[in-house]
């Protein structure tokens, strides 16, 4: 049989249970936060790669590095794109405060803009020849123009046009590494 308790004893018992439950929850919060922080630091340490004298940090599958004051992000490391055929001379100075045109605003363009957007004047989708299916400006290789096409992976320059053939993201990363003098 259970002992009959007074109202005061019931309240005291309930208060004690609430305090114990609160302490347990606070303990779990502190321990889980500390554990997550500790595990995250271990992941960051294991996600550090040094290539060509530059440290790359893997954050959620994206390789980030700091060059000067700027942070740059890449899907592929330099070693993963160095076998790509890259023809032409590339320099960041060619894009600073200049408009940049793309024939497609897809994955490769997003990769490039994520890194060069702070340097270029503006970007826009454009056509290389008439008739243009959309109401876009007609541009040629006298403008900074990045043209994505299908084919065997390579990057080459023709006047101010950069042709990225094949895998858009891999080609975009190779182009960016050339522009930043990493490759």
C-alpha cells in the first residue's frame, strides 16, 4: 500500500522531480553542445589540405581558401583539375571592374560568380550570335565572355572569350585557379 501524503508533501515531491528533470536537461544540453563542438573541430582538422602552398578547408563539401583578404570557394581541389587541358593566359586584372557575360547562367556560372562577383562590375547573360532566342544583348570576344559548351573537358581562351567545354563546374574551377595563379 502506498502512504497517504499531504498536499504539502505532494507539492514538495513534484518540485523535487521538476528540479531533477531540469538539471538533467541542462546537463544534456551542455554535454551535447560541447560534444558537437569537439567533433566539429576534429572534422575541420581532418578537412584541411595543403596544395601548391595554399591551405584548403573543407566545409560541407566545398573547399575554401583565403588569398589575401578574400575567401574563395571551389568544388574541386587544384589536384583534381590539373589534368584538364587549359590553354591561354588568364589574370584577375582582366575582370576587375569589367562586365562579365555568360551564354548560360547555370552551375559553372554560379561557381565563377561566387568567387569573382566582388571584382566584376556586373554580370549578364548574353548571346554570341543572331538570332537570339531570348531578348538578350549580342556580344562577341571583344567582351569578357564565358561560353559553356558540351564536349571533352577543356578550357581555352580566344581573345576575351573563355570557352569552358564539358563539365561546367570542373572547368569553372580550373579557370578560377588559373585566374588566381594557383594552377
